[in-house]
C-alpha cells in the first residue's frame, strides 16, 4: 500500500497500458500496436493533408473499439483515489479514450486530446463532442466555414494540450506515478526526469519502460491488479 500523507500531492500519468485490460490495444509493447496502421502515417498533420480519409478511417475504427470498452479495476482504483485526495491528485492521461471519466474521475487532463471530440482544421470554433463514424464511403465532415472537421487529437509534430498546467502540477507534486506507458513519446516520457531526485517516482506496468532507470521503483505487472492493491481507497 502506498503511504500518502495529508500534505502529499500525487501526479499520476497514465498511458495505453491502463486501458489494455478494457480491450483497447496499446501502441507498443506486449500485444501492442494497431497492427494494420503505422501510427505516424495516420496521426500527423502531414497524413491529414495527404489522406484525410485514411485518418478518419483510423479514428473511426478507434471510436468503434473505445465505444464498447468499459473501465477496469485500474481506472476504478484511480477514481477512488481522487475521491479521497480531491485536487491533491493530478490525473494526466496520454489516452484519448474516456475510461477514466466513465469510471467516475472528474479532473482528468487529456494531454493528447479526446477521441470523442472533433474540431475544425481552419476556424477557431471550439472542439465539440462527436461520436460519429466517418469511415469510407461516408463523406468527410465539413465545418460551416468550409474547413475540414478533424479529430481533437494531438498528432505527431503538434504540441500537447494543457502543458502549462501539467508542468505546474509536476513542480508541486511530492509523489509521481506513471502507469502503463512505454516511456518513449515526449514530452510525457521526460516528466519523471523533470521531478526525479526531488520526489518519489513509481512506475506500474506490464514491462520495464524505456525510461525505467529514472524511476525509484518499478512494479511490473498488470495495472488492473497492481493499482487496486497499491492505492488506498
Ligand atoms: P504504449 O503502447 O507505447 O505503451 C503501453 C505500455 O503499457 C507498454 O509499456 C506495455 O508494456 C504496458 N502494458 C500493456 N498492458 C498492460 C497492463 N495490463 N497493465 C499495465 N501496463 C500494460 O502507450 P503509451 O506510452 O501510452 O499518442 O503511448 C504514448 C503515445 O504514443 C500515445 O498517447 C499515442 C502514441 O503515439 C498519440 O496518439 C498522440
Ligand atoms: Zn471551421
């Protein structure tokens, strides 16, 4: 059980591994990969300019997979932790699914965007909720301004959302935990080094991440088994 004092502030970073037991494939690692797609070819501004139909085919497929997924014990353990700690928990996810919210977490920061939101690629109309599927032969969605409607996702080469709040919370935290993230995609991969030395850093995941040496502890196993035992409820 993780000892958390009344003055501790926890920063938790989650990655694809936290949703693996809910049936959403990871990008890398054991059983990883959206096998039929090379992520850089469907998740970049270049891909969007070159082949928006392929991009929407990929994100429609991911919407389909995520819409039938249910939270697992790892999401639920983090929700119970939030109920206990309130705003002393900062839950930052690289995941674009909504399983943390479905489990009942209310302060989730989606640094890579949200699968069930879209936005215009041209005007500054705010992102809006969108569960539609735009698989071919469906027409590509268009904004009233004439621009293309794109997934509200941070693609390769784009700047993640909410970085200012995220780095402020990293500077304020006294315990840092990463769960189910392979430690290769920046800037999230460097969060542990940013806080390391100053605070306790714990990794929970199915295998050692690429940045394992930066953590004080690595707990190897499934998030859905480790987190309910590790986190106080
Ligand atoms: P990865 O797919 O790179 O890594 C998932 C990690 O989860 C791997 O290290 C697995 O070992 C681990 N894992 C698998 N099953 C697990 C389980 N049941 N419990 C715990 N861990 C498990 O996913 P991320 O690191 O999240 O970005 O990927 C980072 C970013 O790369 C994603 O957000 C995405 C992708 O490109 C964008 O789309 C912008
Ligand atoms: Zn527009």
